[in-house]
C-alpha cells in the first residue's frame, strides 16, 4: 500500500503502469489498470489479463474492501457498462460506493464509448477525464484503439536498415545490420503483437522462425504468417517443423492441392487469398485477421513484399531501426523495392514521426503512413 499522498495525475500515471503489466496477456481485450485511492492512500489496485477474467476495476475493489466506499478510482480506460465474459464494471463501482472516477480516455469500443461514464454520472458518481494522460493511454492500447475505430488490425512494417536505406547485400548476408540492443527491442514489439508476417523469399533465404523470444508470458500464441502464392515453403523448414497451430501460410487457388494437404497434415493452416497477377492478396489477409480479432500485425519481410504492402495501403505505420553503416551500390536491396513511385510528388508521406535513440549509435524511426 502507498502511504503518501500524490497529485491526481500521478495516481493516473501509476494506473497506466499497472495496465502495462498486461502486455501480451489481454488480447483481444485492452490493457487496463486501476487504482483505488482513499484519503490520499492507494487501498486497491489491479490489472486485467484474459486468463484472469476479472477486470482491473473488480480486482482493485476486492483488494480495497470497505475502503472502496467514498474512494476515487484512477483508471486508464472508461469502465465497461455491458455484459461480456464478466458483468459491467460500472455497476460494481456503483455498488461499492466509489465516489469518483478519473479516467485517461473514453473507451473507443462502440458498446461502451461514453455509456460507461453516463451510467456512473446517473448514479451520482463524479467522472473526470484527465486529458493530460490521454495520449499515453491511447499509445498503450494503440492496436485496440485502431481496431475499434477502423475495424481492422494495426499493421506495422518493421525493418533494420543501413543509413542509406539498405536491408540486404547482394552476396554475403551473414551477421546482423543492427545491434543486439536493437534486436532485443524487436522482441518486445513481437511480444506486443498478435501476428507476425514475412514473405516466402525471406523464409527461403533465412529459414526464419519468427517466434516471440522475449521469454515473457502471453495469452495468445504469436500467429506466424508466410505469404506464399505457390506454396514453395519447404516441409523441412524450421517454421513448418515447429508449427503447433500457430503457423498460417497464405496462398492462391492455383497452388498445389497436394502441397496444401502436406502442410495441413503437419499442423500448418493454409488460407487462400487470391489477388491480382496470381499473387496472394495482403488486403484479404488483413480482413481475415480482423474476423479472428487479431488486432495487430507486424511485418518483417523483404524488399518486394514491403513495397507491395505499402503500395496496397495495408500498412498503417513503420518502425525502422537504423544502424551506423552504409552498403551503397545499386544491387544492395532497399527497404522497399518493386516499381516504386516514379515522381517525387507521388512519394508516400508519413506523419507523427518519432525518433527513438538506441545508444550508443543507433536510432529507430516510428511514423504513421498518411492515407487519403
């Protein structure tokens, strides 16, 4: 228990820290953390996990007991007011006699969105939205917020680049472009994602596994996806041999039925998404992931698939790691190949650009693709 008093936004920031404990453990639900404060002291706290079922508000109420009456709840997301796997948290707060609720943001879920606040106010509970914490709260649940507002998963294109924008040399590609520190951060991004995708070219070149190596617990297995229009993926590849219901190969109806059966016998799911020019369609895949309530997809592909995804408009944001190196030459692969845009005025434009220093000499660029 916290004995000292603290300003309101400090309690709310602490609720955000509590919510972050649910990283990888709540999907498809949002991460939520709640603090109950009585006379300046934290008397209850909780964070949501899918397996634990109970919402953060209920866990905090149970810990506080009778001290919840007359207390203030600090929470990063509007309390739910509908019946799901559990009962509405708004009613639990009302029944416990909570006097005031301070939240960082409204819930973008149409089932809640403002209705939770309205029910609390109707019952005489004071409600405040602290907008100073709203940006951090939205960032914390970025995939959930995006999914609720658009109906589709957040697609992030990740790449490791040299300073001149190259991702591979024309001959020897042994070793890494970026440092161990950058690669460790990539695992954090994987851990926070529902699915990860690469192209068949990258798999054939690297025999990659695409696993979450953060060693942290997660509620849903990381869904590993390979775009493979002709089902060229080797049955002896590490991806296939390690499949445990967590590998999805996206192909076309022209692919071999025999190859498809062989993959399915090994526990690999095969999904047909016919697109133009005999290629598997990324847009159809994203729609399929939305139906399955996968709220985030991380792309770690090669030059061709990177451009295909950007050109198709399925990418929402990029996360590029830059190393202090230059490969040069015209044969080294750029981060996005293909035809590209033929004039500068037609270049893809990004917004909300953030720089992330990675000491001692690397950095990452995070930015959202501007969509018309």
